[in-house]
C-alpha cells in the first residue's frame, strides 16, 4: 500500500487554501491575508537563498583550496623529478632541447 502521508499533506494544503479563499471575510481582509502570506513566502525564499549563497561560497572556497593544494603537490613532485634527473644524468631537463 502506498504511503498516505503525501496525499494527506496535499489535501491539507488544498483545504487551507480553500479555507482562506472561501472564509466569510471581506475581500479586503482576504487580499490582505494573501498579501501577508505572499510576503512571508518571499521572506522565507530570501532567507533560504542567502543561506544557499553562503553554502555555495563556502564550497567554492573549499574547492579552490583543494585545487591550490593539488597544484602545490604537483609542483613539488615536478621539482623532485627534475632534481632526480639532474642527479642521475648530470643534465638539467628544463634546458634540454629537442634532439639533444
């Protein structure tokens, strides 16, 4: 049997919306309530957007730090390889020409 919770929540939302729209309130009261709900939704989205922006910036910063660390490791490994080559051959690989 399917989980009835999503259907219940959907029905609850539809019922709440219908209750707001068909409640015995004046049109002005209903419009004001809808405006307030829209403003609450806008504030919620603004707050969540700010939180998401902060998390995204933190993730980008961590990614940059990881790339920099990898770059430093690669540079160290290349320099160690050059040193080993110089010691083994007596030649500097950075000054070698094609055909030497």
